[in-house]
């Protein structure tokens, strides 16, 4: 099964943007919808959105609709999540996660997961 | 959005004993056309991403020990860990995938008594 490898930790100022990458190792992105989720310190899991790389179709949670952009470069086997207008409440570990069943149902369980990328927003 | 709740928030169980975690959805996640419950369970250990344990409410992911079992239907679900092992110390989350956006319960922390 493919492994998802994410970019390293980031420290950002309030109001700035962050772009996190997620590379498929040992396989292709084409078989998956790539989802992005986040987990604030000591908190639960929150879905941000997803992309189907083969058709570049995206779907975002309403909460993030105006601030997030999810893209993919199939040739590079990499998906990206960019979050803008950062605030302190965006401090979290951001995960990418694959969904193999995206052709059968709009959302599914998530497997595999990337290792996570800590984004810290601080002045 | 479908709201997921879990109980208890945490529990401590002796090694070899059974741990049960409850998960409730604000609306049914049972799809009548195929009689499947769109509910998954994950295990998360500190510093690690979540690991898929169960999907369709009761189907174990490949490689997951059979001491993990899932049950329930509609709006009420249970994850049971039989014969608790030290390596099962973790936070457990349920997730519904019936309706977008997918949503998670707040988690249940399992410790050794």
C-alpha cells in the first residue's frame, strides 16, 4: 500500500499562509482521493477537505471554504494544502489521508495517513 | 453536520480485561439500500497519526488483532477491546462517513488500571 509522506513542521505569523505537501511513496496518487484533516493540541480530528487528483475535483468543509486551497500534481505524486489568513487557532497537526473508495461513495474511512505536519501560528 | 459523541471520555482497565467504548451519532448512519452502517473506528497513540481499526461498524481492517470488535447499528455503536494489552493504551475515535463532511467523535482515552 502507498505511504504518504508530509513536509516538515512550520512556524507562521498570524495573517500569513502555509502550504503543506503530501507525497505518495511506493505508489501513485491516482488511486486515491487525498483528504486533509487537522488536530489541534489535545483535541479531536477535523476534516478540512479533499481532492481527487485524477480529475482535480475538490470539496471543502464550509468552515474552511474561504481560506483553503487543495491541489495535486500527479506527475510529482504530491498533494498540497494551503491555508491562508492564519490565526492562532489554526495551530495544529495537519494530516493528509487517502480514501480508496471515492468512486463508490462521496466520503469514506481514511487509510493510509501521513505522519502529520505541525503548523504553529505565533507572533 | 452529523455530530458524533463518545462515552466515556476515558477509562482504565486491567490487563487482560475488557474495555468498551460507546459512540453515538446525531442521526442514523445506516444506509437502508445496502444495510451497511457508515461508521469507522481509529486508534491513535501519542505522536502518531490515527490508525484505521474497523469500518462498516464491524469489519476489522487487515492486520488488526481480533480482540478488537465493533458492533451496533443506526445511531449507537460500540468498540470492544477484549483481553486488553499494554500496547492498546491509546485514544480511540469513531467517525461517520455517511454524509459529508465526515465527522469524528471527541475520542476516548484507554489506560491500564
